[in-house]
C-alpha cells in the first residue's frame, strides 16, 4: 500500500516562489550598516528566531483539511 496515496503534491512553483523572495530580501540586507555590524552569535540568534517562527507557520500552512 502506498503511504502517500492521500497526499496532494504541491507545485514546485509554490515552494520556490517564497524562497526566491526570501533570498532577494536577504541579499538586499547585506549593505545595511546596522546588519553589517552583527557578530556571529547575533546572526545565529536572528536565524534561530526566524526558524522558530517560520517552521510552525510552515507546518500549519501545510496541514490544510480537505
């Protein structure tokens, strides 16, 4: 029996589009003087906070009832 029989596949564009916009925003922030002064631990904390918000939102968005 196929375990993925009831799952719908997402189009690749629905996955890549938010990633492209996120990368553009990150690239735009590199020349910001406030972010240029960040140290390694500050940057790691910023990434961790973003993941703590983003991962649950991604899971909640992926569990839509049909």
